[in-house]
């Protein structure tokens, strides 16, 4: 039986896993929060894992026929995007390496980090006609909120994208986020200076369970406070 292991620090995970600032949680508490999160998202997968803490790290172990595949699914659920394949040590003589000193260090560009992704329906606000509804993908990053309908292709020009039903909203433009409804459908309400956007559960029952409105509200409020 094969075994695999994934190690990470609490700071590598987001608010949606811990429901609190990752900087304020220890490894042991973080390991329990990770297991609880996985039990909510993938109960069957969580039962096949061993989640513990070792020093400052969270350690996730998987065993069975395909532990690597299980750990890849865990990484996706936790929002980890970097390659976590183990790297071995390499012996090389010091003279093979040189150090170049520069006067000014270049500032590293900000890499936009994806936080949440769900399939949703868009209900125009305040008035919504049935032919104005659309289904698409809603993506939250640490920079913006983007909604792209299934039938739309994201063009280079932002103004043109708005005409195709694509929303690209910088977090700095958002003034309020809260839970609302369209008829009896739970919705995420996003207010900006000039418009309110309303995103609700998709029509398919299974996919509706993947769009946790309360989770989106909490995560967006955390980002807006940061």
C-alpha cells in the first residue's frame, strides 16, 4: 500500500479554511481546522486522511492505491496552487556557485491569488427579468471579483467585457457585501458606488451546494478589511 504526505504552514492557507486570520492560529489548532474543513467539503476523502501537526507545520498523510491523487485533491480544496512535489538534496562543490551583488533590488510583482471559485446564477438588481439571468463562474481573488457567463468570452477591452455580461470588480470599488435573496434563492449581494450585483445558487442542486453564500460573504469581508 502506497503512502504520501503533504506538509504546509498555517500562513499558506486562507481565512475560508480557518474562519479566522491565519496569523493568529497555531499548528495544532490549524490541523484540526483543516480536517474539519475537509470533512465539510469532501467527507469521504477526509476519512481516508490523517491530519496532524509537527512543530509549526500541518502534516496531511494519505495511504492507499492513489495517495498522490488524494493529496492533489486536498491541495485544490485548500486553495494551494504551487507544485508541492518533494525535492531531494543535491551535493555540489561551492566553487560551482557565484553570488552577484546588485545595488538596487527589483520589487517582485504581486501575484494575484485565487481565493474562491463557484458556479452561480446572476440575477440583475433591483429588477430581474427571466431573460436577463445568466449562469457562469464567479471567481474571487485578493485583488478583484470576476463573473464570466458561460456563453461569454473575456475580451481584452474591459468596456467590451461589460457588454458581454462579464463583471470585473476591483475590491477597492466594493462598498458592502451581504447575504440576500431572489425569491427563495440565497444570494451574494455586492454593492459598489454605482451598482449592486446579485449572485445566487445555480439551478442544479448539486452545484448549488458548492456555492456557500455565507462563506463568500465572510471571505470577502475579510479581504475588504485587510
